[in-house]
């Protein structure tokens, strides 16, 4: 396939999280598609004051100390600015592909070794974190690694599913090198099941900000997961949002991915693979992670559940490492 054929009908959009999350973005895309096709679309719920709306509709939970933000001092602020100005280009996107059969085999492997229910996402998230922890060295050594897993809390908190905005929170998962990946998956499942009561961080974040200077100091707060010098992996899933259902009258999309320079390393996402088959995992890694490490070490472990004789679609082979 020629490069010019692949991108002849491409559409690129820049979206800022201050406007909204993936669900809000896809509401816009569906409305655009429906308007183009002359179809009726449901108007989303737009509230003039999100804080007031959430204060009225979002119950308080038991989370008191897992804030989504942290206040940084002068030293960390200087290090962060330096990274953004001088080292931002020292990273690249790497993409891995998991076929439908591969995901099924992975899920079954985890399920058989677990004494409780595990979803495909539990297994895949645990698999990714365990492989990265056990494979990629940090300063020449293997260290415990954390994953901040993004969760859309609309339905879990009983909010209107069409609510516009940035209704995403994270749960933090830790993994020690060599520890059980199945145990990790079970820990993810537990945090997901108890998310709205124990980990939803909206009120904890508000209280943390007020305690550390309030709105007057808002420029000094950054997302808790943000540390380009650290070892944390941010994972967000963009699957099951209907990306491949968008239709502008010619053909449906056959490929969707994050493009352009990443702001920081260790930001990653999961999307449906090309032609809506399988899943693609896209992660920004520092350029210090060599191609040899990715191809010879990381790749074999990431795709360890793939059958040796499985035929991967040509489009996938030409666009992914895995």
C-alpha cells in the first residue's frame, strides 16, 4: 500500500482536554457525521457550570487523600519547563497490535489462573504494566512501576451519559518486578469495582486544591500522574466509543490513532485496530528505549499470547511494531 493512498482521505483534529474527554469528542464527531448525512442527532447535555452541576449530582464518597492533582514547587516547575522546552522531542510513539484471537487467548489464560471475574481490559492492562515493569529498565535497573488508569465516571457515578465535559478520573495501580500479573489484574478489577466509593477523586481534588492555596495558586497544580522523569505509565482506553461508525458519506474510517509529538513519555492509549479489528496499544517512549530493546525484548513479551502461525493483516504489519 502506498503512503499517498493510505492518507489520501485522512482527517486530523486537535482536541484539548479542557474542552472535554473522549466521550465529549465522539459526541461532536457523531453529531457532525449525522448532520452531514441528514440524520437526527441527540443534543448532548451541556451545563453552564460543571462544578455546580457535579456538586448537585455527584455523591460524596470515601476518598479523602487520592487527589488527581499535586502542587509543585519551584524546583519541580523548573525541571518540568526544562523538559518541555529541551527534551520534548526526545521521545516517539510506538504501536503494538493485539488480534481478536490473541486477546481471547490472553483473557482465557488470566481467567483460568484467577479465582474471580476478570474482564478483557483487566487482563490487557495488567499484561501491559507487568511486561513494561519486568522488561524496561529505569536508570539501569528494574524498579516498581505504577499505572494511572483513566476511567470515565459518568455511568459509574450515576451521571447523565450525554454530559459534556471532562468526566475522567484515574486509579493508581502498582506492580513490583517479577510479581504475579494475575494478582495485578485482580487488583485492577477490585479498584474498578470499588471506584465510585473509594477512588473517584473529584471532591478529594477540590479539597486538596483549597488546602494548598486555592484558585489563586491554580497554576502551581499539575496532574498527579505527570512526571516525565519518573516511572509511571498513564493508560486511557478509547475503545468502544464508536470511532469506526463515523460516516461522512464516502466510506467509514479504517484507521484511527494518536499522531503528532507526545507531550511527555509514558502516555499511552488503547484503540480499536485498523478496520475495527483487534486492539492497538500506542505508547510514547523516550528515545533512550532502543529499537533493539523494543523489537527483541519488549515485543516478544507483549505479544506472547499470539499464535506463531497467526496471519496478521497487511495494514497492521505496515503500521505497527507489534
